[in-house]
């Protein structure tokens, strides 16, 4: 069974309240470019993530606003920042890495820094047909000279979602995976 | 069968001639710190790798001088520099990525940029005992939340070598491998 890969560059999600602290009262996100997941988009707004050791500028906010503020960077990014961040599912930010987020109008400090799990979005209506109903994790095989297998790729079944695998830039660069590449899912290869 | 991992940060090797162009006539490398491979060391000298798009400063020269100049960066580094570099065995630099190397006394342009293959150094005298005689590639399994399998890990049998697996920072960060971690080798898992 195949799945198309989308590579997620580092980005963040913000609450309405945090967006207004960072960009000013009444500020709203503007669509720069829609992404494949329905209703979601890359916005035109960027922030800087700063630590005592270093900083990362030009980190894009993905919209729309969410119920939690979450910063998704790669391990390579966190090493540069001198932070130790956990590998987590989206939304599971409690006790994650403390980051300082700087916008043009204000700055916030939040326990919001995670490394996102490798995951596959599965539309609820297709889960059974794809054999991915009640399957929490699968393995995904990568061909090529830097190929291999990724274990623990989480399966996220949800209504109104687009069938696609998401990986971060560390996985993309280590395995030399291209955006839009098709990879093979294995339910029988487990750790 | 287990092997200990050493994570190679980006670095370069230089010829005696190129070292003298970069650092001045008669310049010799000084040992900063020995590495596990006998006779080899991190030197006290650094260069900058520059492209039209960007630059990477503070890239360390590994000694002693070699018969070829070779720059070993990660895919993440090459993306930053705007370069496309091949995955190669050490020494196989012909037709690799063209890089500009800048030292305190001079600058050179060489087809020298590679992404090093994942590899295992095997002492010639232990190859048979380890079952790694005449085995060009093995697979290596990585445990943990970002775990998986690396295919095509090349086996380099040579006299006077130290039994150790070398990976670059992209593989280390994607798989969350720590320096000095022990991983399992599989000869029966192939692509």
C-alpha cells in the first residue's frame, strides 16, 4: 500500500490569544497558500524562536488558529537552539520544551516545543478500505541509497482529512526523501 | 551483532598542497583531539565553505593530510548551501559537488563535496570472527520512538582500523541516535 509524502518544514500553530500578543490586538491570519489538509494553510506570518544559545528566524505560522500553541521544529533545529524536545503527537504539548516566541508586537514563553511524530493522515471514510482502521502504527519503507524503514509511523484517522504521510526535514534529509514521493506502508513490519 | 556508533559532524580532509594554499606555505596540521581510527585526528584548523547562496563557517579539518581533498557535509548543510551532492564512499570525489573552500591565507574550488555513506569500520584481523568478511553491505536496526532500519551500511574492512559505525548528523538526528550508542547489525535484512 502506497502513500504520498509531504515534508513539513519547521512551523508553529498558535491560539487566537497568543496570535494577538505576538501580532497585536485583532490580528488575524491571512492565507499565503493552502495545504493539502482541508481548511489548513500556510499563513503570511512569521516569528522568531529564541534561546540563550541561538535563534531561528522566519518560522511560519500555519492557520487557522488552534486551541493550543505548538512549535514543531526538527532535532537539528533544537540542537542549534540548545533545547531538548520530546517526540510527540500534535496537540500533546504539556511539559514539552519551553520556547520563547517573538513576533513584531510581542513575545511569549510557552511549553510548546515538540518534534512531531512521523504520521499518516487517513480520511475516516477511507480507513477501512485502506486497511488502516484501528491500526495505531505502521512501518514505512524507503528505497534508495540512504533507504531503510521507519518504525512507529502513527496513523491519524479523522474526518475531512487528506491521505498523506508527514515527515520532518530530518527524516527527509537522512533518508533523502523528496516531497511528493510515494512510499510503501507495511503493517507486518514492526519493531 | 552489535556495533558502537560514532556521529561524524561535518568536516573535511585536504591534500598537503591544498592545505598550504588555504593556510600558507609550510603549514602543518596540529592534533586537537585523536579520533578512534588509529592515526587520525581532529585538527585545530577550520575553513569556511561558501556558495552564492550561503556559507558554513567553522568546518574542521581532520588529519593527517590525504591524497584527496574531500568535504563531508550533511544533506541539511547542502540544502542550506544550495548544492546537490552525491552519497559516496570516502575517497570517491570525482564529479562530486563543486565547493569553494576558504582558509585564512587562500581559497580553492574543488569537486570535493560528498554525503558520506553510512559505514562500519572493521579491523581486517576481526572481519572473519565478526562474520563481516566479504560482506559489502549490512542493515542496522535502531530502537526507539524514531527508530527503524538503515539499509546499505557499507562495511569497510581495513588493517589498523577501529570497529565502529559512522553516521552523519542527519541520520543521528532523524533516528535520534546518541554518540556511543550500540546498534544491532543484521546481515539477513536487505532492501
